[in-house]
C-alpha cells in the first residue's frame, strides 16, 4: 500500500515561516514606519483606509461563492468581514461623500486584479490572501489601532479605527488558534505542489501589500 504523503511541518507554520521576511519588510516599509512613527498626518491614514476599501471589497464580494469551495469554503466567516467597518471609518475620515474621488492607486488596482483572477481561476489560492490580511489584522492590526487612536485622537475602538475592531471575535487568541487549525487541515488536503503554490501566493500577497505602501509613500514626500 502506498504511504500517503504527510507534511511534517503544519501548514500554518510553513506559511508563517515562509512569509516572515516579507512580513518584516511590510512592517518596516517606509510608509508604515512613517505612519506609525507619527510622522504623517491623518490624511495619510485616511488614504490607506481608502485603499483598503478596494482590497476588502475584492476579498469579500465573492464570499458567498467561495463559501461553496472545498478549500476556501471553511475560511469564509462573517465575523471577519471588514467592508462595512471600513465604510464607517471612511465616512468619518472623508465625510458622507467618501466615495467621491476615491480611486485605487496602481498597486491597489493590481492587487484587486489578482484577487479577482484567483476567485475566477484558482479559489484555493484565495486562502493565501485571506491569511495574509485577516490574520494580520487580528495580530499587528491591533498595534496599528492603538497607535492610530493615540496619534490622531480617534475614540477607542470607534469611528476611524473600526476596521481593526472585530466585534464578533470574542477571543482573538482562540480564533487564531482555530484559524491555524483550518490552515493545517487545508494543507493536509493538498498535495505538495499545491501547498508550494499557496506558499508562493502568500509571499505574493505580502508583496502586493508592500507595493500599495510604496505607492502611498510617494504621495507624501519627505519634507526637507
Ligand atoms: C507596522 C505594521 C505591523 C506590525 C507592527 C505587525 C505586527 C505583527 C505581530 C506582533 C504579529 C504576531 C502576532 C501573533 O503572533 O499573534 C503579526 C502577525 C502577522 N502579521 Fe503583522 N504586523 C504589521 C504589518 C503587517 C502587514 C502589512 C501584514 C500583511 C499585509 C501583516 C500580516 C501578518 C500576518 C499574516 C500575521 C500572522 C502570522 C502567523 O502567526 O501566522 N502584518 N504581525
């Protein structure tokens, strides 16, 4: 009888390890460092939030369809949905007409195009992006929220930072544990080639985020 191919390292660990350099690069990017170091005004924060709206709309618009997919399906969870929270933040940051004049930067458009392509052609690949964004929002996102509240005076967990507030996630540590278990199960259901493809897509997800930060960074030139 052939021995089934069993990964030695849990898939959640593989993803975290494989993307750690990309994570560090995103964390230390010029835009993030300047933003979280208090060197940029609230308009840069609003600008980031506006770009995230395009990204999350692309991630979430197809949720009903993805929920039916054997690999992506288990990850689709109403408790994570961010689009509405971002819209409330944008109404606070940009006013009731927040949609007017809001356009995706070239890097955001490329990120959205990749998400749409995956939903159409390789739904299993969506999990790489789902992990990169939502597990990040539940982790480092909480640090970003705290700094944003202090730096620009938003009410704690209120308008302006609702994107980072997961009201339906009571216990983030337990949620992340369960999420990693889902990643591990997804990894077991894939063959090695498919696992590698997902890992590469995860790195790409981080790079797409990094490119958005670079585009945003050029909008706010360093003052002399
Ligand atoms: C300055 C910005 C950032 C800070 C301070 C930060 C910080 C952190 C910290 C402390 C953790 C570990 C939390 C834990 O183990 O529970 C974490 C995890 C994570 N972050 Fe970030 N992060 C930042 C930016 C980002 C960005 C831009 C992304 C992706 C777009 C991202 C994606 C992730 C992911 C996916 C994890 C989960 C890793 C895992 O345990 O598998 N982070 N972040």
